[in-house]
């Protein structure tokens, strides 16, 4: 390594600690790639987790912007040097990857890779990923590889710990899936016991009102009022149950795409104009992404149902390693202190609890007649 022994050891220690800090698979993959690129001072790094169909179930890069990544196109297949690392389970150190006979080219928008270092990530006899680096940031004589045998040894140590971190993250996610399945079963029972009973009562009450409409309108009116009460209670029960479930779209699409999709639906469903803008936000820890999404949903619900707003603007901006969510409407606004004293602040309390539970903060700015802004900040990973 180009660093002295002490700084080199500190860098390795920091990389290993960073990998062990996360439990979500996606967070672990991103940390492994970023740590490898920084540790070996490479321009690009990537990690692919193979699927069973000749492609990659997950593929994480570092050193490539979001715009570049989108322009590159579909994920690579298991071919060429990637296939060699995965199927033959051996490391590869090349002076120029483009001159290797196994090289099969890359998409037009792909960055130009020259010197290359890659090796498999193994869990026992199973290859669970391929980690590789390209374009070492150092002087390189013509035809030589910037990556050294010492770099290869260091990346091998990192890969061993990456295998442990990735395996632990997978076990954690499987455990969480079992917990979620159990929780869904519990909620199903609760919904059956609580909501079904209310809906049954609602139906009976509505039938009674229908029979009374002609001969006793006054009593029929009372029964219809009870129908409204029961319907509201059933809706509250359903909403409380749904809020407890983690949205599947978060795991599949990530926070930004999930928020954008939901806001597009709200914009079509309501007369108010609902917009979304995102600037530079990358993936956050899963617990923070869920908290941000839930706060956004609660703030949007309040703005669209209670404020009478013509415009609701949602922005998600990068701040340091974290993000700031801001939901602003031009509705009727309110006095936050008056609402708190009157006890009508359950939504605000829920949002604050979610923010603090994710290690973040929440602020509310509102003035009667001048709209409301809900701002939530989370620190990131």
C-alpha cells in the first residue's frame, strides 16, 4: 500500500467496522464497495451478487454517478471476466482488462476501465458475490497494472469479512421476514376481530335505517348518523393496521422511486397540485427510509384532507450523509401551540416519534392562513 503501516491498519479497521455496522443487505453491499474503493485508492469499484439465471440479483457500484449509471443500461450478465471470477472462483489482476481474450466489451456509456483487480466473495464453497476494482490512482508504466500483489492480498482480507457481513445481513433479513410474516398474521386476526365486527354492525345499522326512512324519518336520521360513526371507526382501525406494515415498494424500488410514484397517484386523485423533487439523495438505512416515507404520507394526508391547499410540494434533498424531507402546502395553516393545547395533535406526535425513532428530527412551521411546512431530517448511514 502507499500508506504507512499505521495509517494502513487504521484504514482496514475503519473499513471492517463500517461493514459490521449495517444489517440490511443493500447497506452492507454499498459499504463493502465504498470501503474497497477507498482502501485501495481506485477510481471505480463494483460488487455483483449472482442470481440463478446467468445475471445478477444485485449489482452495486461506487465511483459512477446516478446519471452515468442510468445511461449504462441493464445490469451486466455473467460473462467474460465476471463469469471467470464467479464460476472458477479465482482472483484476476490485469494490466488492461480490454486486452484480455475474455473481454466482451461494454455499453457505450460505460466508463473506460484499464487496470483491473477482482476476486470472488465466498461463503465456504459457495461463491456469493464478485468484488472488483478498476483504474488504480497511481503512476503506471506502460503495460503494467497499478494494483499490486499486496493490494490483492488486502482485498482478499476485505472479501473474507465482506462474506461474513453479507451472510449476517442475509440471516437478519430472513429473520425479519419471518417476523413480518408473524406480524401480518397477527394483524389479520386483529382486522378480522375488530374491523369485521364494526363492518357487520355498520351493515345492520344501515339496514335498520333503510326500514325506518318512510315510517320514522327522525329515528332513521339517528341510525344514519351511527353509520357514519361506525364507518369512521372502521377506517381508523384499517389505517392503524396498515401503518404498521413496511411497504414492499421500499425494498423493491427504494425511497425516491416509492415517494415519486405515490405522489404521482395523489396528484391525479386530488384537485390540489402535488409535486415532488429530489436532489442528490442516495440510499438511506432501511429504518430511516421507512420513517421518511411514513412522515411524508402523514403530512400529505393532512395537507390534502384538512388544509384546503391548492398546491402541495414535496422535496427530498441531500444534507451531508443524510437527507431532508420537506412537505409544504399553501392551505389554511394552523397555530401549532393551539393545536397542541387542544389535544388535536396525534398526527404531529406520530411524525415526531417516527423521526426520533430513526435518529432524526422533525419541525413544524405553520401560520393560520399562510400554509404549513413539515420538515424532517435524518442523518443517513
